[in-house]
C-alpha cells in the first residue's frame, strides 16, 4: 500500500467516536504504517457533533483529511453522515449507523429540521450510504455498547488490513469478559450485507 | 518503544524523559492534558496553581531552586502570566524552564486566537515550534538544554491541532537523572531593581544573540532541497499541510523560530527562485524575513484567520499560482440541523439560569460551561470576555449607570478563585450595585474536571484544605450573602430579587456538584404523564438533552414531550417550570395502598 488511506469517523458526543478512531489508528500502527489521528474535543461531551480524522500509509504529513478526500466516512449517527458527506467523493464509501439522535435544540430550529429519512436525503444529493443497523444488532447480542465494535467490523471490510490485527487491537481495548461478545459483534458487522433484504 | 501520543501527552513524556521533576499549570483547552499525563509518571511533582500568573511565579521559584521545570497553559493564560514572564527573561534561570503555550487558531474552545509567537519575541524568550508529537517530545529536552545553556526561559508553542492529534513517538524508557542545583543568593541576577535590571536587560540582548547564533546550526531547523522554483519557509503544524500539498517544493522548516536564523534563511532564499511563507495567524515569520530584505509572500494568499486546513491551504496555494497535489472538490455541505453543545442533563447551571432568566437582569458572564447559557434556549448570559472579567464588567456597567435592570455577574468556583476575588474586592471597595452569583459546582468542569483550591484535592490525589468561598467573600467585605441549592429554584429566585434591592454588592453562592466530575451523578429519572402534558414547551425551553418531543399531539395541537430515562438525572428543573404538573418521579408499582 503506497497511498494514504483517509477515514473520517463522525457521530455525537458520548457515542465513542474518539475511542473508535483511536482503535483504528492503533490498528494501522500495528500493521506497520505511519498513522495520524486528529479531532477537536473539549465541548464534545456536551452533546455536540464529533468528528475524528484518521490517516495512515507509508508516510503521513497532514493530520487532517481535506474536503472531498475521505476514502471511507463512518457515521455513528445518520444525520452526521449527512453533515459530513461532502468530505467524500464518487469513489468513497459511506457507512452509517441506522440511528437517529435528534438534538434537543431541534424544536428551536426555524429553518432546518431533522430529516425524516437521512439516508433518502443523502440519495437525493447523489450520495449513497450503506445502512448498518448497529444498535439493533447490538441489542440482539444483548448489549447496546457493542454497536461500536459492530461499526468497526463493518469498516474493516473496506480497509486493506488483516482481520487478526483488527481483532487483536479490539480485544486489547475491551473488558476481558466481553472479548467473546466483541468478537461476535465484530463478525456481525464485518459480514453484514446492507443490500440483503 | 513506539507509542501513539497526542501532542500534549508527548510534552508530558518528553518532560519526564528530560528530567523535569516539577510541573505546574492552570487548566485550559488545549493544554490541560499535559499535566494529566505528566502526573501519572513516576518520581515527579505536579500541581494545579490557582491561575497562570501564580503558576509561572511558582515555576520561576522551582527554576531558581535549580529544578528542571515545566509550566503549561493555553494561549490566553500567557496574558495572565505576562507580568512575571516579561522580567523572568531578564533574570534568567537556574534549572531549565519550559513554558508551554497551547494556542487555539480557529477558536475551537477559546475567546480569541492570539498568536503567542509574538509574545515570545516580546518577552525575549527563545521559541520552539514542534510540528508533530515526536518533535513535541524531543523539543522539551532541546528546550531545557537551550534554557540552561543560555540562561533563559524557553517557550514551546503549538496549537490545538498538534495538542489533540495523535502520532507515533519513540519513547525512552528511562528519565535522565538531573541533579537539583539548589538556590543560591545572587542579587545581581534575581533582584530586578533598576540598578541590577539595567545590566540584566543588556545581558538579555547578549544571551539572545548567542541563541541566534545557535539557531543557525540547531538540529531543530531542517532544510529539504528539492525543486528550487519554489522554496517554502514554515514552522509547526502548517508544515505538515504544505509539505503534503507541495510534495516537490524545497522546504526550510524552522523548529527554533525566535530568534530566527538569519544566515540560514538568507542562504535558503538565495537557492530558490521564489520564497513562500506558510504560517497560521499572524505574519510572524513573514514580517521578520521581509525586514531582512528578502523578497517573499505568504499572508496575501493565506490570510490571518483560523487554521490552515488542507482545503483552505489548497485554495491559497492556487491563488499563489501554484499547483497543490490535492484539489478539494468544493462540494457545499448538505444542510444539516446543527448540534450545538448544550449544558448536560442535571447540570446545576440550568437551574440557576432558569431562575435568573425570570428576573430579567443584565447578566455579565465569565469563562466556563455556563457561557453556553448565552445561547438559546436560556439566552441569559450577555457578555464573555476573559477569565474573571464578569465582576469587573458588571461593576463598570453599574457605575456608569448604563443599565436600568438588575446587574448580575456570574462566575464559576474555579474562575472565581483564578481571578474573581480582586473583582469582588473592587465591587465592595467602590460599593457597586451588583449581584455576584458564584456557581459553585466544586470542580473545574469546562476543561474536563480538574481539582482547584476549593475542591479539597490536589492534582497528585492527596487531600488539601478546602478553601471556603463564603469566608473569602465575607473577608473582602461582603455583607449580604446567600448560600443555597440552585435546584430549589423558588428560593434562588427570591434571593435574587432580594439581592437586587440592596444598596451595594451582594453575593449568592449556588452550591450543587457538577453532574460529570469528579464522578457521574444520577438519581431516579423523571417521567411525563401524557394525560397532563399540554405540549406548552416550557420544559423544552430549559434546554435539557433528556427532554424530547413525541408525535402525540395535545388538545392544543402541540407535540407532547417525553423524557429519555438514560439521560435524565432526576434534577427536577423541568418539573419546576411545568405548569400542568405533568413531570413527576415514577410511582413505584410495588407500592400499593389499600
């Protein structure tokens, strides 16, 4: 791999976007690549939109992905996929959690409202997002916190890094007694086919 | 060992490696994580000081004692610390001294975006600008050596982008063993009265000339000669962006940027056809390089505002007639409902500002989470200037007679102890008709929950005497003072209205812990009785993330609300504003009455 891979991970404060991007950066590092991760936090836990830029390759200079230059956009929440879609291009992949978190200020907003279907909104503007029902799968597995691992599993399919490095890194980051469940969650995300009905 | 470290963490590890045993700071984004990482390393002492001026004074003491010393702060903290710094360059050091200035171009979490490189030059402090975490790690040690060799405090300046980005760092396993030199009386060096300060100022210029000579050959300056049609001179994070966008250009990347290596710059400029300066914010390099008589451009393309993100820089390079490797597809973002930060569920500030809003006061704000109350739906904070400014601002308005409403200052506990006490002294001394609300949530919340003199704990985790805010207020001469729980909104509203009638200053201390720090607090979540909810929206206007609208409409045709049980902490502020009494604690099903 000579090219630099750009992954933009977005969501809402408290969803685990920063942890997920940290895991991805570590995965790239374990794969022997130069890696940089960048985000701005501080006010994130107070319900704001969060975005984290991860870049890896033989040598990375810029810690930020330019607009239109993301290879993969991974959204932990559907509206956030809409917000950051312009960071992708026609060759990019958009993966979005099928979850709607309506901001508390929605009722105050005079113009823009929360879209009825953020995925349809994206299609209308020429973007396509794979819909990952991560929260639903996590609930099926018995623990909503597994949604992050499911989303990382879905992401793993689109990045050229061996599966065992993903698993090893995730296992080192989760509580010991949840390792098996996280493996399962990762596989469910990795094998999820958004086109299957 | 390779580690993935943020710029802040790299500073902490680098300082530890270089034998720093003593670190002090006042928290401030994006610098706070430096000491939070440093305090976890073995064999060190680290502390939170009440403010940045005190931190620098304590750091000067530590340096006088001969210890290698680290003092960290955000850019605006350096303003607070300016007084000791401007003279510390005259006296010079004993133990090496590093001042970290974490600047915030783009104002991600700040009230201004001042460029503190100018400060280093103003004070006469050698200036280092790392461009990634590895350099942040290495420059602390280089800086300490420079500091001890040239008898000067050294500023390491970087920005939010470096502070909060993680990159790989080679971390040494062992710390250097630096002997404590000990304090020695040397009045010609340390007593800055005119008879000694005059020769020390002269000496400062000589020391800076020595650093400049060293800057010419410092390993922190790097030259990459490639295509000589264009030569870029840059420093810090902008190097990373421009290096990627102009992969074939020649680069002079400066790590030591005050004093500038004039000969090196001349040599580089002589070898390229055109010199381009790429820097964020002020034309710091450009003006000095121009003053050397070297033809160059930069700011006319990049501007002086915010961060130089890849897309902004690509546009700037295009304007400069160059072809950057990355052409941003300037697709406009899709319209998306904004998600502004809001006060957390259960936050005591929500209660305070809900009561305060009812009284119709002019409210002078300060720095903290409560600045968010300036925004909808609370809209009850009307100013925000800098740490500690609220009380002085309120006194000024009251004294000038510019408000026909009650004049209120709001200030957090940590901010009050930082620089609010002198403002209160002013209010007492000059008998101003102001009400000062001290929002005591017993933590420095905004920056992520740091201890301070009022919390009873130190950064090292030991117990500390807990300063009593009421005693401070009484001792400066406050006669009218309330201490109350803001969640009792009726009492707070009454106290506010009573305080407005007083001739002279009054203080209301609202006491209720932050819901996140030091530990997350949660009681029984509340529920909405859909039979009683009339959809009036009063609860929505307290701006709590736990209150959501539903599809169900009331008789008035308005959407009824529900409460997210995961988010709700049971603070009851929404219940207080609910006229039909629809918001209650759940009735336990097991409790049945005959």
